[in-house]
């Protein structure tokens, strides 16, 4: 009786170890390792939080998303979420956090912005029943997530993924920061000055052309008048 209970306990421990292990080992490899053919087994390296966030794990959504640490603190984008339903809004914000963690984008925790309230007063009936009025209220709940140190293409990928899997009743507004190369100011000034010079040259050319056309018209009119005077004198 005691031996049977010991065997059942050992088998239960073995099952727990087998189910809790993350690495799958083939029976041949396990038998050869037990026999000592391949040498002592290598110690398993635990997965980091970043690797865990980048892998597909079913049921991970019940936990909080992993927040990658900032590397340089350069802002990349700001995600604004709005909805009239707070539970649905928190659900979609949680989904966005997991999506950013899977893409390796450092984000902040959701920030609760002030709730916007709008009130309406509508009369129930006209004329003598005007004092019978009804009040309506609409609340718009807001959340914000800020992203840092991310490539613009990765941010576009994150936004496209959120727009593709958007929850009904939740609005999304994205403010993105783009990086300009070094020396963009001098290049912009040169381009503006060049356009101004080109415009001045075009204006000068147009003025010269208009003046030439005016001179031609005046000379033509003077020649026509002289020809008329000569014909009149000949006839006289």
C-alpha cells in the first residue's frame, strides 16, 4: 500500500515537471541524455520579458502588458482614445498596450484625461406644458498613451493594426513626430530663396515682354497714322 502511494506521488511529480516545462524534448534525446550519451543536460535559460511579449501566448491578455523601457526618451507618437463606454474604452486601451509590447514600442501607462460632459434640456410638450422639461447628459471618456523611441514605420504598423482591429464605439486619434535630417533648415532657406529669385526673374521677363509688346503696338499705330496722312496729302 505504501509502495503504491509512493509510485503515484512520483508519477504525479513527473507529470507536473513535464507539463510545466517550456522546452519540448524528443523521447530519443531524453533517453540518450539519461544514458549519458550526449553529456549532461544544458541548463534552460529563462525567457526575458521582451521575448515573452513578442511571442504568441494564448491567454496572455488577462495580464497587464509589458512596458518596454525607454532608451533615449525621444517622443514618437501620442495615441488618444475616446468613447462613451468606459469599460469598452479600457478594453481597447489594454489591447493597444499588448500590441505595442509585441512590436517592441516603449509606451507609457494609460493616462486618464478629464471626462467631457454635455447637457441638453428638451421640453416635453409645447404651449402650457413648457415647464415640463427633460435633461439629457452625454459623457465622453478619454485615455492617452505616449510612445517613445520607435521607428516611424513601426508606429505606422501599430496604428494600422489598431485601425484594422478597432473596437466599435471607440475613437482613435494619433499625433506622430517625424525626424528631419541635419541641415534641413539651411536647405529650406536655400530652396525658398531660389524660388523667390526665380519668381523675380519671371516677373522681370514678363515686364520686359509686356514693355516690348507695348512699344510694338505704339510703333505700329504711329506707322499706320503716318501712312494715312501721306495718302491724304497725295489725294489733295
